C-alpha cells in the first residue's frame, strides 16, 4: 500500500536485483551496512565461526547509497544468503548462527 502525494507519482516497487537476486558464490554470503550498530559487532563474530568450521563465508559491506539501492535484498542492514537463497535478515549472534549451521547440516 502507498499513498501518493501527487496523482502523477509513479508507483513504488522493488528493483529487479531484489526480485531475482543473483548470488554466484556458494556457501554463505552476507550483505550488510553499518546502518545498525550491531552489525559492526556481530558480522566479524559469525565470520570467525564460519572460518573455524571451514564453511565458505563472504561478507560484503555496502559502502554507498548506490550499492544499497541495487542490493539483492530489500533488507540492506543485514541479508544472509546460503547458496544463493535468502536465509534471514535477522542479525545473528554466534549461537543463532551455530543453530542455523546445524539446521543446514553443516
């Protein structure tokens, strides 16, 4: 739902990058921004858990507005993908990430 301020305003919508995200990297790929202060704490922690377990993990931080606007997910604060599929936009603690790994059989 939206309420335009102008009758000629274009209808809002998601960009194609969100509708059909292309994540070529296998394993976990995390897109995030420092929009939320907790990402600065938790991203390195879950990255170290993945590294300790030899699980492919790549963290990509949005540096510009343009990068965030062309993101593969509408959740630019934190978007975790696994093998190209969006898993969660919830910022994960180490324990929650380990639980996710168990659910994925890793």
